C-alpha cells in the first residue's frame, strides 16, 4: 500500500505525494489530467523493484498551489518545482517517467538537472497544440462547462482505447478531473509553446532518453515525435495503446520501464 503524505515546498506548493516500494527511485509525473491516481496500477507493478514516487501536479486535485506557481508556467518552471519536491523527499537521483505534458517536464529536468536524472522515459510528448484548444486559455469562466465536456470526450475516447479501464479509475477521480480540465486548459496547454527542442543537446543526451508512441493513436497528432527522435538518433518504441498506457496497458508499460532500466 502506498504511503500518502502532504509535503510543503519552499515555493508554497502543498503536494499530495504517494510513495511505495523500495529500490532505485522512479518518479512518475502525471500528464494533463494532473492526478496521480491514474498511476495506481503501474505503481503497484513497479514497486517490487523501484521506490515509486508520484504526486498530483501543482493546482490539480489534492495539490494546492499559490497563483504564482501557475503564472507563466513553462517546462523549466515545472522542472524546478518537481526538483524542489525531490529535495524535500531526499531523492538525489531518479528515473523520470512522463506522458504528454509529463514528458515535457521530464525533458526539462534532463536539460536543467541532468545530475538528478538517471534517465527519462517519455510517451507522446506534445510539440504543438491540438487545433481549437489553444484559445481556451482566454475563455471566460462561463465557458468552463464547455471545456470540461470537451475534455471528458477527448480524454476518454480520443486519447484512450480502453473505456472500462478509464471509467474504472472511479467516480472520485473523474469528479476531480472536472476542475483539473479547466486548470489544464488555462495554465498547462500554453506550456507546449515554451518547450525547448535543442536537437544537438538531445543528440548528446540521447543515451538517457527512452521514447514511446501509441500505435493506436492517430499518427498525425504526435508524428513530430517520430521525426525529431529519428533526427537525433533515438529509436521509438511503439506500444499497443493510445495516450495513457499506464491506464490501459500498465503491465506492458511496467515491463518496458524495467527493460529500460537494465
């Protein structure tokens, strides 16, 4: 069973943290939904050989944050926040897993805190924003219901291939997502434009990068991942899933993570 705690960092973020297992550290960064409950199955599978740490992202679900934590958010700023949490948890170095925006923060950690990163394992990292979503940042609160309804459809059906697994995360989780979707649309979507894709740096650090794509996702959405990975010499692993392998195929993903660590 995971050990659940609330950790306060110096930037006034109060983190909901879940830790389990023992062994070398692995940190699981949530993607756009921002809630670490989605990692429950994966964490259980990894905990026999890893000390697993995961958390709700700042401003999401059970992690509270001051407005300054989300103001002008960037991959680098998110990396700073996660490393501050690692400091409090006395995690000197870890393997970092992140899907989607979690992958952007993982990449930023490798770029800015390489000495704290064993390796990164990333899945379908956004390089552009899906058409129609970019303008949500500027919508008034009266449109929040539209954002929630659109995201519920997007996350459940476009980004996920296993409806039962997604719904199986439970009503409390899905209720938390209603608020999270608005936070994601208005503060995390713009993070994509702040990402730094330095191909020469990626070539130098490619030995620390494992990268996957979902074979069931429409190719065009994350095709740029394949292009840049190929250009810098990183072999893409295709998993039989869409955007949330830790929800739909946690066993396959756990095996892949273990293989990456060998």
